[in-house]
């Protein structure tokens, strides 16, 4: 079985971590797995360590451009024609155009598409109605051409059916392997961030997050409301791990509010999960999500979570509403933050029991089974 995993960018992010872990797991199962991606270093640095062949597609961009779309269709067609894959597994909205590339081949590979969220179609995505309508048309047109739709959360699957994008699909949760996760002890992780922030953080209540500094992650919610958070919990500090297009904007916002000594953007950190035991609470204020890898890492780190009640976040905490808050509701956020602070061990124990729901082995086995079944049809 020869499989190609395709994703828009190779930069570090949840979907890229998913592709890397799936590729490694499939290889262990005997699959001849390859990866194709656009710009970025993360995947292209990691894949050679596991002898997984990879292809850089300059045509893959995270933008809306007819020129790039046509370029990608042609670029992927050449790659597919040359390599004769059995299955092409697409993993981001822009890659969905790859269905057209496959249709141009005499020997057409089977096509799988994993919805890692609904992007512009998500009810919380603030966008021009015309753009949403075009996005819906784009999905409806191309989804008809694939052989199998996979969703990472039940909520996304339900919404896709409401939009009449799909009639059927399969839900496969993202997974991690506990033996591959080497978390730093809390004290050591706090020392690491103390050095990064040039401040001894050992006696503070640390609210932390890992994510791309861009619109979907909604970190401006934390920045703009931090003064209210500090008033409720004076010893609180916030640490955000990640980089992205809004880094400079957020730095300016932090400076304007005068919270530079309380709110820290520490940039991208390799294997960032290692350090999250430093956090008293792992927070994720996203506008929309699929199934967040970083939240699952927090589950495995056995730390409390406080996340916006969007996408698959509710499924990650198994409907534990103490660890969820209504999107952009700062009063509820602070109320639940205080409750978690006062009952931290309770949520640590609860999250420790959630690990087996997000097994990497289960995830890989289910995808392997999907591959086998569609090749039989």
C-alpha cells in the first residue's frame, strides 16, 4: 500500500504534528508512506529522521489565489503521475483541490480528506457572507469527488451534515503516544520559563498556552482582558508559546496596556509540550477548532484546562463544563479560572483519566483500516 499525505504547510502546528505522527505510525504498520507539503521547516526537518520520503510543493500556499490553485493542481498531478500512489490523503482546505489532480490520472488513486475543522464555514468564523457562500460551494463541489471523509470531532461532523457537505463520514480522534512524551518536571519547566521571561516565576499562578499567533486562536481575548484576570487573581502571569502573523500586533497590544511584566510571548519552541507542566492552567481561547493537539498534550501532562467551548474542545474534556467557557465570555472565564485554581488536584486527576481516549495506536489503526476498506471497494 503506497500512501501520500498532503498538507498545505510544513511549519509547526497541530495539523503538521498529526501528519508526522500518522506517517510514523503508518510506516510501522508496513505502509509505504510519503508526505507532500508547502513552505516551512518542521516536517522537512523531522521526516528524514524516520526515513519517510517527502516532497516540497511550492504551489501549496495558505491563500486564496486562482493562479496558485491551478499551479497546485498541475504540480500535484505531476507528482501523482510519477509515483503511482494507491491512496492520497488530503489534510487541509487548500489541498482539497488535489481531488482534481487525481481525476486527471488514468489510474486514479483513492482520495481521503480529513476535516481538521471547518475553517471559514465554522459558525464562529467572522467572515464576509459571500466568502462563506463561496467556501461552501468549494467544499460541496470537491467533497463529491473524494472516496472518504474523516472528521476529528463529532461536532464538526454534525455541522458538516447540517451544511449538507456530507451524508456520511467517520470520526477518528487525534492521538498521542504517552511513551513518546517526555515532560519536564514542573520545577524545571518553571525555571526554563523564568529564564525566558527574565523573571522568577516560581511563586506565580501560571496561565499558559501553545498555539499559532493568528486569528483562529483568539489570543487577543487574553491580552485585552488580562487586567481583569489580574484583578481577580493578583499572582497570575500568562505565557504563550508560538509564533505567527499576529506576533508583532500582540506585542504592541501588550506594551500599550502596560502588561509587559505579566504577559509573555516567548515565541516558537521546539517540542513545546515538554514545558507545559509549568502551567497551573492550560488555556485555549480559540474562535474555532477541530481537535486541538495542544489540548490533548495538556491532558497527557495531567494539568487543568480552560478552553472556549468550540469545535472538539468539549469532546477532549469529555463534557467537563468546569474546563470550558462560552467563547469571549470573560466573566465566565474568570469564574472558572478561580474554581480551577482552588481545586487544581481535582482537575488533574480527571484529565489523567482521559488519556486512553486519545491513543496514537488507535488513531493509526483506524486510518489503516479506512485505507484497506476503500482499496477493496
